[in-house]
C-alpha cells in the first residue's frame, strides 16, 4: 500500500467511482443523489449518495459506508483487497477479480472446442445452448490456462494466489465443467465438476458465496432449493424459474440469511439417496428455517433420484410439478 486510505478516497470520490461503473443517480436535495442500489435488486430507487460526507446508504438492503466499504460489498473483497483495487499502482494484470473473469472467459471458449465437454453436458441432460450461455458454463481441459493467462500479463504469483493454479504451478481445474459463481456482477468463486475420474466437486479457495443466482428470484414468495448446479440447470431448462442452489446440503450463513430475508415458502428438493443423507440434511435445514418463520416443504422425488437424474431418466416438468405440490411440511 503506497498511500493512506484518506488520500485514495480524496482522489476518487464515491459518486465518481459509481458513475465510472455506470451508476445513474438523480439529485435528491442538497449534496444528495438517489438511484437504484447496485448491491441488491430493487424496483424503486433507494440508494442514496451523500457527496458532502462522501458516503452511501441504501434504505432497501440497509448497507452503507464509504467508497472502500462499497467496493468490499460490491466486489466481495477484503478491506485490503479493496484498497489495492484503488491503488494507482495496481494494474489490471494484478487485479484478483479480473483474473477470475479472464479464466472464466477462457473456459467458456474451450467448451465448444472439446467434444467431451458437450458430451458430458448432454449426458447430464443439459442441451439448451441459450441456457448454457446464460449460466456462462465453460470447460477446463487442464494444462492450458496458465500459458493463456501469463501471455496476457498475469503473474504466476497472482495465478497461484487466486487458486487457479496449484502450488506446483499446474492448472487447478483439470477436465472439469466450470460454472462461475457470481454475486451481483462479480465472480466470487468457480465450481468445477469433474468429467473424469477425479473427485467430483471442486471449488476455488474461499467462500462459495450466497445462493446461486439469488438476485433473480429473491422476490419470489415460493422458491425451490436444490443442492447441485446440474439440478438447477435442468429445472431451469424445463421452465422452472423460481429455483436456486446451495452448492451442497450445508448452507452457509449468507445463504440462510438470504432465504430468511422475507417470508416465503421454500421447497427443498435435495437428493433422495440410499443412505438418506440428502433427506437428513433437508430435515435439519427445515428445522432451522422453520425456527426463523420460513415455511418449508420437502419435495420427495422417486427413490434414488435427485432433480438432475429425475429429468435425465425421462421425467418431465409436469411430473416434477406434481412432486412439488405433494411436498411434505
Ligand atoms: Zn441496497
């Protein structure tokens, strides 16, 4: 850090930073501007910027603070990382957020060039090209990301720190279908599903973030919660739009908070597996959510199925809907 916080903030007022990031605000009295909140989805503007104090406050999500706080929240970075973003000595090539975006773009290009990747998606019942594009699904063949990113000027150290490379310098994701996990605009993690013999699920270091694509459905009074991204994808493909995914049966505090932020009914469509672990997790979660005043229904799929396998073996949307309607409290 070459300068102190106050110097950085003086150089770039909050309003100017927001405008550089395409925020539009309208004057709302002396030294105040109001517009849509960049931190949460809303239909009426409730995000205020006070230019005299150089701070923001959102009456919708209750978040507020200075420029550094805004960067922390919007890009999900630590205080130190947020400062680094503002430091004029930080080049785009040293930006930890930019490098993940670049990796995601590279993985997306690879999807079409590796027939085994599309074959795997088809096998998992996923064939809608528009949805594959919307979810930004890519493929990590392994062995080529490091060269691609170092050619673009990213340092080996940054690639290792970001978790894209292993400690020994090889690609962390090898023969994996890759889903970027976004929080608002920014990618907070990557999920990689092995198409080979390696351990099935892998994330980058750090948080998996909140519920998948939560911004899209946070206003729904009924939501379907699934544990895997392939469950999510097939449900979206057949027309269920009020779906989200917790990436595993254990919900983190962000995810629990999101489900509880307003009163709603949550349909848990976890795996119905032989050892009952999916259903046990669903029962525990139902308990925790119930204690917060959230209505919970457990969707019971035919034995041995999760939503993905149910559709892969020929299930249809109407049948799935009937399981939702028959869901148990
Ligand atoms: Zn807000």
